C-alpha cells in the first residue's frame, strides 16, 4: 500500500461518496458510499481490497455519516494514519467566476462556495455539508475544492456568453459555466499523452445519465454543451437538453404550470425518461430490439434518434469551431459501455470519412482503446474517466 494518498469526497444531498486514491498509480486503495442520509435507516458500503463491508444504521446527518466513514477506515482498513493522507479533495460542482482551478478551502473560500449556491442549488449546499464536517473531523490536513466548472473558465467569450442584455447578465452572473469539467480536462489531457501531441483538435463526449460534450484545441477548451446549469446541451437521462426557452412561457400560459413545476419537468421528467418511460439506455435498447408492442418499439427508436441526432449536431458544430478534428473520445457510463450509441454516431459521420471498427467497438474493457478503423479520418477512443484521480492530483498541489 502507498504511504501517501488523497481522500476524495463527493458529498451529495443525501449521500457521501468517498475514495482513498494513490495519486501516483491511480489505484483506489479503498472506497465507499453512505446513502439515505436523513432517512430512518442509512446504508453504508466500504470496500478495501477484496473485503466489502455493508451496514444498515441510522445516519441522521452528514456529521454522523462522515464519522461512520472514519470509523470504517479504522475498523476495516486501511487506517488513515497508515494511508498517509496528504490532502482531502472535495468535488464542488459550481465555482462560478471565482475559481479557474483547485482552491485551498479557507473560511473565505468556503463562503464563496456558499455564495454560488443559487447557481447550483442541488449541489453546492450538499458539498458544503461534506466540507464543513470533514474540516472539523480532519483538521490537520489541507482540504481542497476541485470545481466542475474550473476547466471551462478558459472558454473564449464567444462561447461563454449568452446574447442577453449585458447589464442583467453581469448583475446576476448569467453566462455559460459548463459542467463535468474535471472529467473533460482529465480525459483530453490523457488522450494528448497517448497521442504524443499537444496540438490536438479533440471532441470529448462525457455521456452518462447527465451528459456533456466539449471541444478542446491545443489543450484548451473552446466550447462545451452545458451552460448556466447542467440542463443545456445534449438530451440526457431525465433532462431535456437544448430547448426553446419560450417553452417555459408557453407552459406557464397554456398549462398553468409554475416555475418550479417547469423546472422539475425539464430536469427530472424529460429526456430519455420523458420520451420512453426509461432513463437507462440498456432498457431503451431492449425496447427497440425486443419489445412486442410496435408502438412502444417505435417510441423508443424515435427517442434514440433524437439522442443520436443531438450528438451529431454538436460534433458537426464543434468540428467547424475547431477548424478540423483529430479525435473523438467517448467516456463515462454510456460513452464507455454503449457500443450501439458509438456505432450509430460513427455511421452518421461516415460521409466525412469517419469509420468505426465494428469488432473493436464490441470489445468491453476497462482500458483505454481505439475503436476507429485504421483508415478513419478521425481517431475514435473509448477512455474510462477517473474524476477521483483527477481530483486527487489537483488536491496535491496544496499538500
């Protein structure tokens, strides 16, 4: 076991996800999850090597949850003293204009994160709970915030700004912040290493239940699909992605829906779930290939066509912005595992010389791999993202 490590914490509204990372090798020394915080009974899972410990017990708040995490390290290993923790890295979704890189969490930084809660009301308050508890329980190591939005602070104004009246936009911090930046930065940098080039024109597709795509030129982001919030951009598991903003006014006037009802509709009841009843892509493909009801089958196929078409639009526009394209990389749960999404997008791009190796694309592996044909005009990679490792390495800058 490494004598040095970083504890990475992703605190959600009712959960704490954690991983003890060796920043040199990238290995997860131990990891776990505290779920159902605030419910009558919580669930804790701790994994160390081949040993898996699961417990059900009341976890009324994040303080109790974090104390239980530290207890499991003591009883199930490795002890944090043995692990030689150099820093604690905290995932924070929204860094606004304040943070273009990792930040040592001082009281001032903590207050700035709190100020940004209106821009990420589902995320930043939960992150703060984890930060406050962890700082209290582990006061002798540096705590570092790593922001999902930091990478996209580099966006040029032409991509970052909306065509909104300037005074209003500046007063209320309305601009495009992006999301999944830690993943986009990590993957694009690792692809550059694999290719041995720092002048690549890349498109990175982070496709999961939440999904985003970025254009990265010479190591710097020039555009990304998510905007002020993670609602903009691609069609997602439960989110609409791009939609005419006047739909909000229409639903208020015609359907009598409140702002909160429209917010819930767009973020939690739309996307693939809204069109098919299923947010899991595996279930949607099963509907397409196996469902005996032709209407259900067609509904699922139409939803998938919308999904692929949205990807296609972004690849086309970003290729134009980049002035060409060297690499498309698929990452995250759908990107890494859905062979049909990759194949159908490549087939849609075939008029431009993009060719997928059908057999290579079928291979399931946790390793980075090329799935394009040798004569493809664009190289296609599947690259497993590792946001915990990225957070750990950024946190080390303050160790």
